[in-house]
């Protein structure tokens, strides 16, 4: 990971455990530090290969809220557009994903609690992670729920109000557990 003088992430290395590939995301930011673009590179060959570019738009009245994400493939072709509607003061949101023809592909709803999220300190989009996501629902274009994506995130908080553990239960029956430790210096 590489960050600027204020600690904002400029570059992050990601390992896709399913595809067994390594990617690098490079972030450009405006003067206030909000992400404007993310460029993704496949790092698995002799030279990096540019695979995707995402352009972010923020709400001018509240730049902490992303309102639109436009994604392009490595050749510059439009892939999809994601419009984001803020649902409450905790940052819960509804995302509508449309293909390049404008047809709805899916709708995502992110429900958030009112607790402080530790993820804001390690994520490239800290302003989108002020509160914890506690529910994630994906509805396909045909109105059916996606059982492999839908999940509830049940959290246990420490004395300072940060998540100490989370149990994620997916609609398809999978369960995952995470434990968080904080070392504040």
C-alpha cells in the first residue's frame, strides 16, 4: 500500500483468492482527498496490464457521499453505471447498476448501523465507511434475490464502540467469522 502525506491511500495491492491473481488499484483524488478515479492493473504477467477504470462523482452538497460510479474496461469501453442514493444519516444506501445500454442489472441495498467503523482508517474510501455495514441485499434485474451475495453482518463491539468481531450469515447458508484487533499508537 502507498499513501500520501495525510495517510490517504494512493495505491493498494489486492490478492484475488478465488482467481489466484494479484491486482493493483491506483487512486486519484481531488484537493479535499475524495477519490475521483480508480485504475486497476493486473500484475500477473511480465508487465502490468490496465484492466479497468472507475470514475467517481460525489454529492456537491456533501462530498462524503458518492452519487455515481461509471466503470470502463481496459480499452475505455463503458461497462456499467452505478447510481447511489443515500437512505439515512448513517450512510445506508441504495445502488442501482445499469449496463451500457441503461438497462438495470441489479439493485444493492447497504444498511449501516450508527457505530464508528474501524474500516474508515484502512480503506481508500474512508468517508463511505464511517459506520458499519450490517446488511447487504442484492436484487437481480428479474426481481429475484441473489442468495450468494445477500448477507447479515452481526457485530460485537468493544468498550470504545469499534467492532471486535463480526459473524456474516449469507442467505445461501454460508457463515464467516472475523475478529478485529486494534493497536492505537
